[in-house]
């Protein structure tokens, strides 16, 4: 049974949603969840649910890290739920960690407590975005605002391994995000990264554009964390905009409401496909341990799926494949 440590104090909605999602994961995926929290808060939430007590443990923490706390401040809070979670993971009391808390703090604490995998210059936030091909891996999603070409190539290799081992994509196609697909486009960083990536064993396409994240042309899109975070937040905002426009359109008249009744099954399937909760969380890939960053606004469904992603990463030994691939390159 996989043991997944869950920071129950992380996220925008408090421990209620996190506990509910963790309990769902324990039941559905057969994992043990270890909830790190201020005991009174989590015990109160547990009392609201029926669950197998053998699949749930609670370990104490004194406080939580605020979403606005700087990484430096977060590192100083040695008794926070996130720090305790990483310390427990380091001690071997769990196989992986999930938190919907401050992602900058997660990276800083994860690096301090666990360190990097051999051969990794910098861990990256790996996300899976909806696309016509089922999902596109994008990294870095915000961990590293400034990167070197070698680091983008490492991101490409780690992303390709994840796409193959976790998402089941055979020989995934990789591209580096730019302002045009021609070799002369991009900046010094992307052009040099393209040249280096072409010397690897990657199924490498070259420069790709923002639309390629969703059109299924590639399976893995690589960029620096500044660009990646802007792209992700833009897509998130666009999704919310489209959802609002469609709801307004379906409510605009009796005829449109009748139309919705006729096609509501298809509409709901489309919404489900665009729902980030389905993808669960974003691995901090390259960290010397399995840590999953869940969205700050995660629902119980998103937490449940973040626990699933954590268990899959452990079962598939993603970190082992990353170390092996980077060793071959060097």
C-alpha cells in the first residue's frame, strides 16, 4: 500500500476539502493517507466522514504557510504543516507528498529538505494541460523564471519520461515554446536549447507556438517558468471566460435552454475534459522525492486525483527513469 503524505492545511479552502479528497483517494485507490495538520482542525473534519481508520493517520503540525509568504519566510517555519510533511517524507514515513499550498514555498522547502535528483540542475513544475490529443505536458510551470539552455533540455527529457510512463504516450513528441516555429524565431535561450535538444535521443520537433499546447501537435512543451506560468494562467482565464459565455448563452432564451437540455450530456463531457481537477496536480519533477503541487483552489476531486498522481509517480519510478536518462546524456 502506497503511503501518501498530505498537507491538510494547504489550499484556499482549508482542511475540509483536503480531508474529503484524501479520504476519497484512500478508498478509491487503496492508498494510506497521512494527514499533516493542526490536530483539532483535521479531527473535526474527519468526524464528518465515514472512512477506514487503518488507511488514515494524522500527524501534528503547529501552523500553516500562507499563500503570500516568501520562500525565505517559509523555510524559517520549521513547524509548519508543509515543512513537517517534507521532513516526514525525508524520514521515509511516506512514499510521496501532496500539498495545495504555496508552490514557491514547496519548491524552496523541497530543495532544502530533499535536494535534487543526480544530474538535475533545477526541479520544474510539470503540468498536464487539456489538448486534442488528450493532454499536453508543459514545464516549467513557474518554478524557474530564468533558465539556461541546458536546463530547458533537461526539462524536455523529464517531460518526455513523464508523458511516456504516466500518460502512456509512446515516443512523445517534444517542442520548445517560442514566438514562431521557424529556426530563426525565439530568443537566444530557445535557439540554443533547440540546438542542444537536437543532439539528444528525444523525438524533438523544434520550436512550437502557444496554440500547439492545445492542438495536439506535440505531447511535451518546454519553456522557462516565467513563460510557462503566464501561459498556464492565460489558459485558465480563457477557460473561465468560455465557461461564463456559454452559461450566459444557454440562459439567454427559452429556446437556448431547451437546446441545453438536448445537449447537456455532451456539454458536461466537454467541461469535464477542460476541468483541471481531472489532472490532479503538478509534480515537482527533478526533486529527490515525489512531491505533487495541487492547485490552490483545489476541490475534493482535485485533491483525490493529486493523490492518484503521486501514487502513480511512485509506482512507475519516474525519478529512477529521470536519473537514468540524464546520466546517459552526460
